[in-house]
C-alpha cells in the first residue's frame, strides 16, 4: 500500500481519527433520533467503517505492522 513510513503513520492516525468520529456520530444519532433512523444510519456508517478497515487499514498495517493499534491485533 504506502511505502513511505511517515506518510503511512499519518494515514494511520487519520484513519483512527475518522473511525472514532464515525463511532461518535453513531452514538449521536442513537441518542437523538428515532430507532428506525438510527438503525439505518448505523448500518450505513458500519459499511463505511468496514471499507476503511478492509481497503485502507488492513493493507496499510500489513506493510507497516508496527503502526497497527493494539485494538486491531
């Protein structure tokens, strides 16, 4: 995926930040919207999180295992 160590580290940090923000958005919707809206939103956000993990983070950490957060090991 990304060979440059500095760029890989920056991308990893951004992916973690974006994942946290998406998770925060799920909680926000859960606490403030009707259940049917929350369920639809949670599914959509989970799809985004899954794609980030499969298409960006996993390949990145395969090349740079030292960057992989403990929670993903």
